[in-house]
């Protein structure tokens, strides 16, 4: 393994990971705006990712690698391996919207509880408000 990176809030490898992503995009000669469109994010967000000023959640990183046709292996809930690089994601909030390996109900509940325990107050308020809106809409 040539590169072992840790990315997430305030991690030192964010810039290196962004450079890798930019290199993959340049290799297939696709514009930042095209990638952003396919990923469902803004071009500005893509620019910040490539500069290392933002880091994607694990699920977003997997989708990016798929867009770039880079095979990757999902190692754990926070690590992927591709080419000669292993990346550990330290973000407290992992995306559940992407097609990650299936988990049992108990594993999902455990992961949700773990995320809620470590979330800051603003995040908890947003999650609660979103949950209440959905409950009221379906109720």
C-alpha cells in the first residue's frame, strides 16, 4: 500500500486526497461541473473537495470513484481501498443514502445511536426537526 490517508474534519491528508480526486477527474477528461451534476452537488463543492477544503462522506467518495471508473473495495464503515491508496474517513456523520453493504437492523440501530451520541447540539436539532416534519407529513 503506497498511500494511507486519513480524511475528515481538520485532517492533514485532506489536501492529498483532493489532489488524487482531481487527478482522476483530469485523467478521464471530464469537467468539474459534469462530475458535480452526476453526483448531485455544486461545482463549488467539487472545487472545495479537490482543494482539500472539504472532504466527502464515505458514500460520496465511493460514488466519485465510480464516476471516475476507479475500482474500490469497501473495507469497513469508515475505510475504502483503491489502486494503491487506503482512505480512512473520520467524519462523525457517514452517509446512509448511498449503496453501502447491507446491515442488519441491529447494526443500523447501533450505528444511528453511535452517530447521535457523538453529534453536536445543532446536528441533533436538525435531525429531530427533519424527523418531526416527516412524521407529520405521513401521519
